[in-house]
C-alpha cells in the first residue's frame, strides 16, 4: 500500500511539474517577447528551463565549475548548476554555440558575443532567456515565489509611496508586492550591462498598466545614455509564481515613432 501511495504521489508531482514547465515555456516566452517588442527589438528569442532533476543529470563545463567557489553552500551550487543548464538549453534553441556561460565581477552571466541574456532562480527552477543582440539590447528576467517574499517583510524597502498605495488597493497585496519586487529586479538586470552600477529600489517608481499586463517606468535615475529606452516591464503570474521581464535598448537601436 505504501509503495502504491508513493507511486501515486510521484505521478501527481510529475503532472504538477509538467504543468508548471508548460506555463514557464509559454507565458514566460510571451513576456520576454512583449518586453523586447516594446523597444522595437525583433531579434530571435529563446528560453531555457532547468529543474533540479535536470541539473542532477548534467555536468558543469570546466570554466563554469571554476567560477563558483568550492566553499559555496549546497543551495548556491544547485542554483548555479541549474542556471547554467538552463542557459545552454536556451542557447541551443537559439542555434548558438553552447559553450560555457561564465561569471562577471558582479555575478552577471557572460554570454557569447552577439547574445544578450539573463538567468533567474526560483527553486526548483532556473530559467534563462537569450536573444540575438549586437551589444544594443539587454534583457533582464526574474522569477519569484510569493511565499518567499512573505518571509522577508520587504515592502518598506522595495516600494515608493504610490506603489504602496497600489499594492493595498487590490485584494491580494502579497502578490502585488511580489510583482513590484520582481519587476524592479528584472529592470536592474537589464540596465546593469550598460551602466555597471547598483540602482536602489527607492530610485525607481513603477506604474501598473492592466491593459498591457506590465509596469511602466515613471521614475528612474539619470542614465549615461539619454537616448536609450527602457521597455515595458512585462509581468506574468501562475499560482504562487511571479515572472518579470525588462529590456533596455541603447540609442543605436532604431526605435518606433511614438
């Protein structure tokens, strides 16, 4: 009886995992596409998703293995491995060499020449998004679990006053808080390759657009490239998961007429 129950439980978990992965494949791809299109970027996009089981079946490349400290915690090493597996899956779908994805001085992934991308972790998943970009469009993604956000009490750190008002207007303030947090994380990742400095949560203000299913950036620190363009930050949710994608286009990109 016990083994039968365990088999049923494993089958149920497999069904749930398949459902989640199907969501990640479809909705997350759509969000990345929305963000890129909002800055007139039409390069090919690809997603890679790696679960804990996929990471266990994979081996890090030598350069990737050297980039993480042998003293790293088991959790950090698991995230690192899943992330690199997801990155190679995404690069393979893009038709690009699936070599090592290294690590920059600030922890950012180092992609092959002509590729922009981002990696996010939310156990038991890691997700990578990549797009063809000759150093002109940069993508940032973030995947969060509302249950994790609930543990930290981050509202006063993450949100500006108008954002806090929006959070408490709705019936699910925790989900809205997670959406704001995730959107700002994705935005920071999209800006960092160009500007190489930290942006505080309080320096950015977002405004939700229900029609576009994303956040408009209404306040941002002065950037080095005044002609650059920040995308709509696309946001998608599924059960307790929140996903965000932002893109930043430098002035060399031909932008649509407003």
